[in-house]
C-alpha cells in the first residue's frame, strides 16, 4: 500500500510539474510575441512578410487574413533571420536573459532549437482544454507524447493524419508551440527525407536546421 501511495504521489508530482512547465511556456511565449510585435522596426517586418509570402506561397491579400497573420508571427519569431543575422527570438532572449532563472534559460535554449517536425497522429484525447496526442515522429520513427493548449487547430486534428509540429520536451511529454501545420502526404515526406540526405552530400547540416529552412515546402495549403 505504501509503495502504491508513493507511486501515486510521484505521478501526481510529475503531473503538477508538467502543468507548471506548460504555464511557464505560455508566459514565455506571451512575452516573446509582445517583444516581436513592439520591439521590431516596421522595415524589418515588411521585409519578413515579403519573404514569408514567397516561402509559403501566399498572396498579399491572403497575408492580411487573421489565420495567416498568426502563422506569420510564429515564423517571424522562430525562423526569420533579421538583417543582423539572428532570429527575433534570439534577440528577445539576449535582451532579457539577465532576468531569467536558470530553468527559464534552459527553456529559452529549447525554444531556439525548436523546428517544425513531421509526425503522424496515432491517438488524440481531450483533457479539459489540453489536447493530448500520441504521435509517431517521422524522422526517427519513435512514438512521442505531445500536449497542446492550441484550440485554434488541435480540435480539428484527426488520427492517422500527418502534421508538422514545433515542440519542446517538458516533464511528462512534449509541449506543442503554436500552430500545427498539415503535411501534404506520406510520399512527399519521404521525398523530404531524401532531399535531406542529398543536402548532406554537399554540406553537413542537422535535421533541425534543415527543417527550419525546408519544412514549409511540405505544408498542405489548408488555410
């Protein structure tokens, strides 16, 4: 009985730490997006939106839609390289890291490395406003536990479908960062893996670096 209670207490403790970490992620992202909106000059944003439209294949009219604007801001924060050669997220962390606790600095490092990764949805459960998924990561083919508070898209995700998600490891699972983007199809994902190996023949590049640059080519146009 004591052993059972100890196991239950440990499980509850880990669940509590997971929820705490998710809240920390949300606060971090709110601050980072506020920084991106209010501390980046207009010229930089105009340049970024033009490049985003070219990369994702959106027209000027489509770029003004609310859903597309949300996706643009995520790309602008994580992936867009400013004229200084670094990301807006890097600039936010650099400016504020003196105020960060050690756990928050570690969280910042995970955010910087996060890239859209292709996954296949194996299971989906709704727990309050938290969408809990079991997914198979297409890169290394392992099953992963991911959690999303993103009601914007998560409610529409179906088992058996392919998505690109940006995630970081928390306590009992991965936390999904922002919008889940539908992938085109399995054949194109295989083509993406082959393209990566072709890249590797010419220059050494990590999967994450490759995905940050190339993943948008394999998004399904669903907006």
